[in-house]
């Protein structure tokens, strides 16, 4: 499993990651937590965080919770549903993702997004298709 600093360094290659200002804080098996600060460039008219920004952060958190699982080398989002519960106006924002079901090819993740006052502002449920190391890849890396 990659460390938090390795993931943050790796994702600096992605413009959207940099634009939002995401930084992962914690990665454990089946869990991830990231944070990002309020920035007016991320808001919609009315000064609240744009839903697309929230969705992107939720997707990153879910993806990296999945990638912490045993022998997962990659995963792609198959489905992601989000409920926006409260406007996100005050940062820093926190997004936490927890794997709730793990199959051979599909993983389901529960994701929560909070504002700077710890208010639950968005709740998501997503499914990822995972690509795992094969036995030959595991043997080669040992």
C-alpha cells in the first residue's frame, strides 16, 4: 500500500487534484481521509462549494479507500451516487471513505463530506471495479 505522502506526490500529476487543493491525511486498509481548503475559485454563484468539486473529492476519497485493499493495483468508479445535505461554505473540508463491502471484482464504499464545523454536508455511496495483482505479479515482487 502506498503511503499518504506517496499518494499526495503521485496525484500532483493530476490537474483537478491540484486545482481543488486536495491533500490526503490518512490511509488505512479500507479507509481514506482527505482535506482541502475553501477557495472562491471552487464556488458556484452564492459562494458555496460547487457540487462538481464535492463530487470530485468524494470520488478521490472512495478510489483511494479501495486502493488500500489487499492486492488491489487499480480501481475505477462504476457508480457513484451523492446526496447534498447542506451547503459547504466554510472549510477546511474533510472527506472520509470506508469500504463497506468487498467482492472479487466490485467494492462498495460509503463516503461522507464535512465542512469546517464538522457538519455532514454530503453523503455518497459508490461502487468500484477493482483490478488485483495476479499470483505471478505477487511472486515477481516478492
